[in-house]
C-alpha cells in the first residue's frame, strides 16, 4: 500500500494538473495519492476562485484519494514556510512514500545538493540574506543570491541563481530542504512542467494553460472560454459553484472589507500584523488618498516598489484582511509545524488510508473541526468564514461549512 | 443679529422638517438659523441614506445659514450624550440666542421643572437607574422610571413616565438638561410635531411623512414614491446622489464589512468596543451560526431581547463597524464636550455668522479638517471614509472629501 504525496492549490484544477497527477502515479507506481491543498487563500496572497471544498472536490474527481488542508498559517507564506508546512503534513501522515512535484527543468541534479547545504540553515546564510536585503534586493532575490553564494558548488554561481529565478525550482528546493530538516524518509521526485509557464496569462498550447490564464478567461470572458483547458469535472464543479453564488471569488470580492479595515484601523494596529513591515502601515494610509479608484488592484500597483514584490504585498493584504498578527505568524510559532491533519475529503481508498493513519499519523487527524482546538485551526476556520462572506450570494451554511458539514465523501 | 439653533439629522430632509424650520424662524423672529447635523451615522445607530454633505446641502437649500457637524462621538449615542454634544456646539458658537425643537406635546411645562431637577445628576438618580437595570429594564425605561421617581413633582409620576415614552420628549428633556449644565443663556422653545409620529412607517397625511416612512418608500419603491413628502430641493439632491452612485446607503451596504469584522475579530477585541457589554461579544459570535441569512437585519432580530432595545443594538453594531473603543467613548472622554466646530456648509448670511464667531466662539472653527488634530475629528474623518467606502460606486474623492474639498458655499 504505497502512497504518493502532492502539494497543490488547484485554482482551478486544469489539464496540466491532470497530466502531473497521472505522471506522478505512473513514475512512482503508487496505489494511493494524497493531496495537500491550500485553504481559501493561496501562496501568492490571492483568494481561491472557488472554495477549498470545491477545489478538494476537483482533486477527488481527478482521482486523488485523500485531500488534507494546508493551514492558513503556512498557505499564505514565502516558499520556505509554505513548503515546510506542506511537507510536514505529508510526513506526519506516516503513509506517504514519495513526494512528486513539477519543476521547470524536470531534474533534481542541482537542487538536491543545494538543499543538503541549505538545510543546515547556517547563521551565515541568514547574514548573507540580511546583507542583500539591506542592499535593496527584494526577498526572493536576496535568498537566491545568498543561496548561490552559500552553495559554493562546482560550476558557476549563476547556475544556481538562474535556476532559483524559476518559481517551481524555488518551491522544489524548499520541499527538499523541508524533507532534510524533518529527516523524512519520503522520496522526492520531479516531473517537468509542460507547455505553460507559471505566470503565463495566454494559453500557449491547445489543451494546456496556466491556472492564471484559466482564471483570466473565466473572470474576463466566461467559463466556456476556459473549457478547453480544464477537465469536465472541474467545469461541472465551477459551473455549479458559480450558479449557486459561491464564485468566482477574486480580490475584488474583498475590496469593501479590506478598504474598510485600512480606513478604520489605527496605523499602530496595522503595524502589529504579519508582513506589515518597515512603516508600510503609514505608506498604505498615505497611498489610499492617491488611488485613481479605491480598488485592491490600484492599491497594489501604488504600493509596488523594487523592494517589495507584488506577491509579498498581496500576502500582506491577505494578512491584514484576516487579522493575522506578527505573533501568530512568528518564525517561532511556524517552526513548531502544523498541529493537525485536517481532512477535506476522501474516497474509498482514502478511507483505507485514514484507517491506517490511525496507527501511523504523528498528528491528530481532524474530521470534525468543531471538536478540536488549536490556534492554527482557529485561523483556518476564520479564513473560511471570511472567504464565504465575500461570495456573490453569502449564506450561513457556506460561512460555517467547516462546522456544519462532514468532509466530502467521494464515490470510488 | 439673532440666531436660532436647531439639532437635526435630515435623513432625508422632508416637508415636516420644512414646517419645523419655518415655525422656528417665525416664533423666534431670528434672522439666522444654525443647524447642528449628525455626521454619516445617526442617533439610532443607522447610516444616513446619503452623505453628511448631501444632507447639509438639503439644510442650506431650505434656508439654514450655517451647518455644523455633530461629531461621531456624540451622534451615535443615547439621548443624554447626543443632546449634550449638540447643545454644547450651539452654545460654543457664542451667537445662538434660542434653541427650537419639536416635541409631541408642543409644551415645556413638564419638561422644564424636570430638567432642573435632573440636571443636578445626583448619585441617587444613578443608583435608581442602576437598580432598574438590574431589575431587567432596558436603559430608556430605567432612565424614565428613575427620573419619574427623582422628580417627586406635584402630580402623578405616571405623567413623567408617559411623557418620556415619547422619543422627542426625551430628547427635549436632555436638551434642557444640557442647557442647564452648561449654564447656557440659550432660550429653549418647542414646536408641536405635526402629522407623523417618529417611528411611523406609513404616511398619515397628504404631504407629511416621517423620515422612516420616506426612506422606506425610497428603498422599497423609488424616489418618485417619496416625492410628495419632500421638498423639490431634497428630491433634486437625492436624485443626483443616487445617479452618481453615492446612495441610497442602508445597513445592508455595510453587511460585508460588518460580518467580516465579526468573523475575524477575536471576542476579546470586540469586548473592548463601545456598547459591547455583558458578554455580548460571545452572544454575537454564537448567533452568527444561527442566522437564516447573514444580513444585519437578521442579526439584529436574533440579538434582540427585552433587555436590549433595537436602537442600543444598532448603535453597538455601528461602534463595532467603526472600531469605537470603550476608552474613546467613556463618560470621562464625552464629558469634556466636543473639541471643535466643524463647518459643513454655509450661505452668505452664514459667512457673516462665521465672521462674528471669530470673536464669540469658545471652540476652534474648522473649515479645513486636514489642518487640525483632535481625537474626535479622527473618528469623524474615519466614519466619513468608511461610509463612502460602502457607496454603490465608491471613489477616492468621496472617501476623502473632508480632506479634498472645502465646505459647501451655498448661494444666498
């Protein structure tokens, strides 16, 4: 009974994901597949286009056997913490043999030795990162540069730099570092990503488009425009969600609430929130006066500088929206790892996995969130309720689905 | 150069208000009229149907010469503080000779002696109020009962009780108490209210309907339905505001932001807000799960008990929405009185008043809020920005109009 783990956002699940999923099962020969899925808010600081439940259902429809939720504390974070949280969950199940992820190159030749060096987390690496940040680099650039210098590997530093400029290489590197730190027996494997770069907004292949491109088609055109690029099950689920007023959700859905918080929150309160650093609380307030339109998009554009990536700023706005404090998201708090395995859905084979996990799991398995308490879980339930509150047609049932409904039981 | 003061909300200004205004000028023979107008949120804990600027314009169009804003700290409060704030402003101008207000009876025979007794604010009165609150009465009932007992006047207590059950008598009483406490030379006068009780939802006279009834017609039918009950100027201003996406504003406009705050705020944070008393922070959270629809109306209905009036609960939700803390709204803070005279608009005669007020006013006169600092003003600007953020078509210009535009200068 072997299981492969995947770490996904499925925003929404498209043909490229199906390709990756099938390849993962093929090259590992695994009988089971466990997906770690981000909750309502995603790594780049955006809300999912539909709820975590709908995205979990897409995964189950494709053939995933068990879907676990990546807590909000890790889901909306830079690659290091995102990877640490997600890999920790797979490791904690005690049933995952391999971790399969896509990379631009399709090889771990450079990443594996680099991860071994970086997993030690020498004070030197931190100093180098701090040095480059002071020098005016944004965080990803500073990390890549410091990693390249720390690596001191045969060949040119520029190989490392170039590799880490590709987002899936960076994520992959941090998966490997996390496996190292956890001393996990999980075997890492990679699959080359096909036909669509991460950020591509235009589809470049007949049946494959990036999730960004798919969302753009849905929001700017309609669901039909996206249908060549998504499996029938995703189409059906999206159609149902939209018809029932549960999407599409975008940053625009939170415009009113986010602006309200920025307008009514005292700067000192904003300064207590995660990622609101270096006086950004004052900059935020000042910039509000200058926006052509009071939208999240205009605000992000006004905030952007060389120093802050679009992603860092979007994540900051997510933390402001959800009231995530610096204390809740401190390195000390995050280093403790996720505190539970929250089950979003499973099929018949997933039920077998859950049965086995009763013996193997090193964290509590949460089927009913209402009967468990954990500070991270409080944040997850809060994020889900606030997310559903922004639906075109918000309902009490949607806002409190975590409390009111059992995980999705998908037919085999 | 005599001036009459009036204390108004104009939500919206209707024919009954015009009647009152004309009578006030007639019986006082005053050459000038100064209106103290509540900002964006009103005494009963509701947003104005249009902005404070539009409502100030209605007042100017009717013939008011100078419109001053009642700070949010006093505008969304029980009758005592509302009256104290508004009367303090009129008193501080140094140019107001008389205060004219409507009452159900049209006489001050009972209210004047009662006010003299109650103005002393004996500890005994506070004890009596506390006693009746503990007994399960809501605040207005407890106050009336304690006042009736404290009055010990010739005639039956029940006269006092019956009188104070009428909202304009209660407001009037507190205007008189405030004048007493301030030792103000302003002469109080009353006019009987005509043809429409405060809460009436159905118009009962061909040209007079309550503001509640007028708003209901506008929101549930359209502006045309309300046109028999409002002057042409109000009609024109409302029409312009609605066409430009600045109304109609209702509690429903704040549904998303209010629910977001309730869903993401920790109970201990909610407990720090004004009017969130006796564990209401927990009750609020529990009740959210039980709402048929997640609307403000459903929430208010679920919250209501014998102990809490609808108005107290609406005010509490306003304070939660605007983040008004218990400290900011403490009796000690409010007892200091308003800290400035904020000018919303004036006509030619109003300009003369302002000129005279340079010598007579005991508080700073604020024409440009951006060049003045006061904790109460911070709350006012915040309330106005949050209010405009809930417009059907929110703009930066509307959100920061206090900073970006001068007061309204109305042609004579």
